[in-house]
C-alpha cells in the first residue's frame, strides 16, 4: 500500500475519561470475581468427591430412566398433572378476580394523583415479595393439605404481579374516551364501564394468560409441601430415588408445560 | 320504533365464536372445580384459618443469631448460581438466535434445549438435584445454575435477534468470521441489556434460593423447614420478616443498578 | 488485465425475481466506476455479488483472478478482507467507539484468539488512527459512534473499509442519507483515497450530476441488464433518459 506503516510509539493515548472507565470496568470485574471466590470458600460446599459420587450413583440411573421411563405410572402422572393444570386455572382466576379491584386503587390517574395510589402500590409490592411456597405452607398448616391450599397460595401471590401490571395498563390508557363519556353527561361509573374497561380488557387478558403460564410451573411444585398437584407424587419418588418413575413424571410435566406455553403464547399474540 | 326482529344483528361468525369461548371457559371451570375439590366454602373457611394462623406468627427476635448464617448462604447460593449460570447461558444465547447461530440444525437444537430448560421450575430443579447430590447448598447452586440458564438464554436470544443487522453485515463483508462478528457487532449492542437482565435474574434467584431450602437445598429455607417441623411459629415468623426485608432490599438494589445502566 | 470480472452473472432471488439477467463486465485495476439506474434496477444486487453477500445463481465473479463466487469458509473470508464495503446506512456499531469500529476492518487478517479478545497489535491500532486521519476526523477516535453527524459516521465507514487495506472498494449509495454539501465532501474523499491507493472502486449513485463529477466510467442498469457502459462524457442527458426510461427530473440531481 501507499502508506508506510507508522512507528507504533506515536499511537494517540485514549483520553482520561476513557482510561478511567476502563479502570473502573476492570475493578468491577475483579470485585465480582473476588466475591465469587469468597462465596465459594465460605459457603462450605461439599468436596468435589461427593459431587462426583452423587453424580455417579444417581445421574446415570436418572439418564437411563429418561430413556426408558416407567410407563406404569403414566396414568398417575397424567391425572396429577391435569389436577395441577386445573389448580393453576383456579389459582390464576382467583388472583385475577382479587387483583382487578385492587389495581384501580394502585392506578394514579384514576385516583387523581400518584400519591393516592401509594398505599395500593405498597400493598402489591408486599404481596409480591412474600414467597408463594411459604404462603402454601401456611395454608397447609392452617387448613390442611390438598389442592385448595395451593390454589389459595397461588391466588394470593398472583395478586401482587397482576395488580401491578393491571394498574400499569390503567395508567397508560387513553384519556380521550373518558373525557368523551364525561362530556356526554356520564357519571364516574359510566366512564369506568364504557371507557376504562373496554380499553384495558384485552391487555388484562393477555397478562392473566402470562401469569397462568407462570402459575402452571408453580403448581407443579406446590405439591412438594402438600398443597396439591403432581409435586407430591414426584417428591415421594425422588426421596426413594425411583428414577424410572421420576422420569415418567418429569416427561409428562415438561411436555405438558411446553404444549400449554405454546398455545397460551399464541393466544396472547392474537390478543394484543 | 322498529320491531325487535328487524334490528340488524351482529354477524353469525362472531356470535358463534363468542358462544364457543364462553362454553369452553365454563367447561374448564366446572372441570377445575370438580378435579380439585375446590369450593367457595373451602375458600372462606381457608381464609379464616389463614388469618387465625397468621395471628400466631409473632416474631421471636432471639432466633436472629441462628438466622444469619443460613441467610448469608442463601444469598451466596443465588450469587454463585447467577454468575455460573450466566456464563453457561452465553453460548446458548448466540446459538439459539437466528442471526448468530451456526446452522439451522444447531439453531433448532439450541432452541429446543432452551424450551425444555425453561419449562422446569426452580423448585423442581432443586428437588431433582437434592435427590442426586444429597442435602445442602451444592444441589441448590446446581439447580439455580440450570434455572438461570433457562431464564437468561431466553431473554438474551430475544435481545440478540432484535439487534441492528447493519453492523453484522458490515463485518461479514469485511471478512470477519462468526465469533469475531459476535464479539464486535453483537456484544456491544447487547451488553448493557444483558447486564441488566443478569441483575434481574439475580433478583429472581434470591427469591428462588429462599424457597429451594424447603426441599433441602440449603440456605434459609432449610431452617424455615426445621422450625415448621417443630411447630416453632415464632421462629417461622422471624424468618419470614427477615426474608421479606432481604428480598425488598435486593430488589431495590437491583432496580437502582438497572436504572443506572440504561 | 481486468481486476474484477463479471462472467454472465445471473441472480434469481428466492421470491423468483430475476434481479440480474446475465451481466458481463471487466473492470481494470484502479478504475472508479459509478453504477446508475432506477430503484430496483439491480445496482445493489450487482455490487453485492462482488463480495458474495449475494451469491449468483449462475455465472461467477472473479477478483484478482480468484473466483469469489466459488469461495466458501476461510477462502471467502480472505477474499472479502481484500474488498472494502461502504453502506448507505453506515452500519456502524453505534455503542462502540469510533476507533473500535475502524479496527473491525482489521479483523479479517487477525489470528483467531486476537480477534475474539480484541487484542489488536499496536501496528493495527496505529493504522486505524491513520485511516481516521485520512478521512479527516483523527480527533474523533475515542468518541462513541452514535455521537457523530451523518457525514462523520460515513467517514468512519470509509475508514473501516480502508483499514482492511483493500484492493477493491464497494459503496452502495454511500451519500443517499447525507445533505448535498456533505455528499460532495464524502464523495471527493472517497475518490481521492481511491486514487492515492489505486483502489478499484464501484459506487452506486442515484444522482446524475454526481455520477458525471466523480466517475471514470459510468454503467447504466435497467431491469437487471447493463444498458449503458461508457465515459462520463458519453453519458449525455439523452443517455440517462434512456437508462431511466423517462424524462429527467430535478430529483435526479443532487446539486452543489
Ligand atoms: N433479498 C431479496 N429478496 C428478494 N428480492 C430482492 C431482494 N433484494 C432485492 N430484491 C429485488 O431485486 C430487484 C433488484 O434489487 P436491488 O436492490 O439490486 O435494486 P437497486 O437497483 O439497488 O435499487 P435501489 O436503488 O432501490 O437500491 C428489486 O426488484 C428488488 O425488489
Ligand atoms: Mg440498492
């Protein structure tokens, strides 16, 4: 080429802020790695040997089970999974039903100012933060084991998420139609029924469906604490390391969830 | 006023569809009530029992010294799993994105793997690895590594598929191979979003790491289980309050850090 | 000896559309060729067959007697690293620094591990700075690409292509997103650099006046066929009306 290569020593130095960012970046990575190493040594993980032993003893039997699952438990797996499915439906419905009224008290634009919505928003955060499984344990302890405990745990916990997204949707609605109803002499209730509800319903439905996908996953494990569904037969077989039966249950769970997800996300895409 | 019958009616197709939808939902709910034995009486009595039980949950703060060590372990489990899981998720992210994958077969395999990973909930991973590896923090970490991979790879590949294709084409035209194209044209475009997702996954992992202890995968959940088994409800209450505070704190930190990023 | 050779190149897109219908051309080393034609005539398609971004369904393109069309994998990447490309929409990584964008042009010649780690040798970094100096924006090296004006971004695009030390330069409507004065500045930079380094250049342009100002040779395309091939002097208004299949309009001129 025409250009003679230059002497590398006169490459311009990056300006100070670029160098500073580079140093900060490296410092950040070093900190992350240091914390990682610190965590590894202080959390008293078992020895590598135990890890290898566990894998040797149980991993291959599990893999063998996945290739050749115990078909005799298919009936049980299918029944428990459909119970799980229906638990998720009822839990989601309960959550949506309860979240619907609450969400209006967490939407600033309907209450005439963000600060009036703060208590409602705080309540929703509190509900979201409370782990669902702990709720389930409390329900089981209070009202006995079974699907009802799981449905109620899911229902309560879902309020947190659904209430939040519902109120976000409400805060984002178009004010025009509301004014139009008011201008036509409608009262608060008319405004609500004829302009707020129709605007928010499709999006609400889409969020409810999404929550249903999450709840279906949650419902598969609630049984591990006695709150109904496929979790109970699964954890029993896990405790006795019946890998061939565990595999059958796993296959049904994964297959079921994948199919429901596919259907649900297709419906959601058509809703919005 | 016109006779009712002469009013135009909505088109038949729409009516049939609406009727079918209502019928489908009605059937689903009837089945659901039957299959689960759920009814409104149970709902009300359950709620009453719940509040009665809740009344007994008075925190006993003398349990605090016992709570700290497993609480710290819970956060450590979440932290280690987030880092390892995020690193392992990266190759899947690029192989499962149509614009950065190597070939259609690999793309399909990576996506299928991702779908399966994503369909398994955190607690199920935990129960599985407790059975494989025994009680303790180890199965907790391994479980959350898999869980992280599922969540992050999905979010990540959606981000990668949405990037500006221009720089990709420019680098391809300049003769750069796939790996270099990813490093130079894709990573700069997605890095900030990815870091924000990793923070978000850390947030989820802290919540998950609290509950996986309930099936024996280490951390505060395991202590909670012990208190529950001994009907030590004041200890349970103390743990619940502490969990509540920690989760709020970490959520707050994560939201703050993510707002700094973008 | 021809530097770039199109041998009866035909491109049929998957939609069934025949975008090039047997193009044969020889372009000698160092020539500055401008391709003109209406939208949809096949200009972009023609340019993209040179670096195999579009693979001809029939015929072949050779650069330096290397059959690019038949090259795959490493051979194709080597061929491409000798061919710079400039895009209408610049195609910069907006969140990366200008320098890093220019360095991307060096990737093709770099050992794998260096490319992936981004560990460029000092000579390459120095060369990237030189390229920026040659397009007149040496002071922008450490600025993020999205902080530049359109004209400056296109200069980064040129610098990136230049960093490849190419023997061929392709430019697909490089000034279509720029205002008239900037268009002329960018085009004269491109022409000057091509001249200085003896780079064979193919540029797609919409504007008649710019084509006449900068071209050594003008190629007119219509419906996937070369309908004119001659010097700027031969490319009269009548010839352009023939290429465009309609009377000339003011929008066919960029103006000064
Ligand atoms: N990827 C593709 N798939 C299918 N058809 C395409 C594709 N790219 C271009 N075409 C079609 O091929 C024909 C030629 O397109 P090309 O982009 O080469 O035209 P052009 O002369 O560059 O036009 P413009 O001035 O608008 O850029 C057009 O009819 C176009 O619609
Ligand atoms: Mg074009």
